[in-house]
């Protein structure tokens, strides 16, 4: 049952979870449409980027392995924090 590292963390976690639930709710309502539109734009941009990368890599032919560690766009920066301590990011 102990998903959190301490009691005060638990209290913070409760607030955090409420905020998360709120975010999720809003995201589920508003995000659906926005996300679809974003995905379309993102895919188009991604394709442009890839084309540009391909051109660059073809031009420089250095064989550098940077392509696999391109920074991902999006909002998943919290994931590493989530695993560092407990279930609560920023703990
Ligand atoms: Zn914690």
C-alpha cells in the first residue's frame, strides 16, 4: 500500500492527485479535439523535420548517432521525476 515515501508526501500526493484528476478531466474534455488537431500539425512538422534531418545527414555524412536521441516534443518531462522517489513527481 505504501506508494509514497512519507506521510507528508502522502498529503502532498493527495493534493497532487486532485490536481492531476482535474487536469485529466479537462484534458479528456478539451484535449480530445485539440490533440487531434495537434497530432495532425505535429505529424506534418515531424515529416518536415525528418526531411530536413535526412538532408542534413546526407550532406554531412558523419554517421553521427544523434538521430535516435532527438529531444521529443511534448509534455513527458515528468516521467523521470516520477520514478526517482515515489509516484509523485517533484517529491
Ligand atoms: Zn515521495
